[in-house]
C-alpha cells in the first residue's frame, strides 16, 4: 500500500523543547516538502529536498531544521528558536525533477501544540 | 511569498448546485494546480493545468486558465455534501516550488 505517512497525529510540547516530526514515503519519490498551516490560512513552505542529502530553505525556515539521509524519510525538527510553533504541519512528496512544481502527494498531517 | 489568491474565501451552496472558485496570481507560471483539503486532513491533488492549456476536465471538475488575465477557475458541477472542503490553488513558476493560496472554504448543504 503506497503512500506518505506522518507521525504522530497529535504532538504536545513544552516551551523550550525541541521536537521532531516524522515523514516517511514509499512512493519512490525523489522530492519531499514540509509545510506549515495556520488556522484559516494556506500552506507556507518550510523546507524542501529535491534529492537525498540535499535540501533548501523555504519561505519560513527560521527555527526549523531537516535532514534527508534516506530517500524515504524527511524528518522535521521544530527547535526552541521557533517562536510560535503551534500549527498543523504537512509533509508532501513528488516524483521530482520539476523544480518542486510537479504534483504533490500529502501526508495526513501532525498537529503540534506548545503548552 | 504567496502567489495565488482564491476568491471567494467562503462559499455556501445547496446540494445539486454548481460551485465556482477563482484563483488569481501575479507572475508568469508554468502550471497551476488545484487541491482539496477536508477538515484536519492532508491535501489531495485534483487537477493540473499547464500554461499552454485553456481548459481541463476531470469528472465533475472543470478548470479554466486565462494567462492574459492571470486567473483560473475551478467549477464543480452537481455538488454533493461530500464536496464540502477547502480548495486551494497552487502555482508553479520560475525556479521555485509550488506556492499555495489561502483557499476557498466550500460548504455544500444537503
């Protein structure tokens, strides 16, 4: 069963703590993306990766970090430097080779709440 | 930087009616895509239209693109309660990844 998974579905964090969100895909896609969505808003790009061992900052990368050590995995760490991390986080993947403009397939999302 | 902007922000219609949503953008594009998001879920790709295309159909969906006006529209015909969702346009242009708009919230009342 091919797809993209994110875990956990809900995540709670105390202020000052780092937290890592998981994103895995078995679609054999080269490109992967992380977005942040605030209530009633569109998606804002945090980081994206076109190929293993390479990634680029999106529009709102400050306070976030990523790694792309495996093709299937693109974890996102929300650091304590992110001032307002409470949001819905979406991971996506695409076949790649289209400068990030090809069709994207999304995971179910992780809702992060900072207590 | 946000490129596409959907209009209206919210739309409420009766089941069986048609729903039309619009997307305007500012710079030249390679393609424009429409996605759907059910509440609290991930986005689902609906349709992609390239800059050299004017109209595309997929089932009850019809998308038009007018590059001279920098606008696109998504028409859902004979809407159903299950069509209730947020609909986003996303534009691909230059050397940057897709840029998503803020979406139109569609409510279809049975």
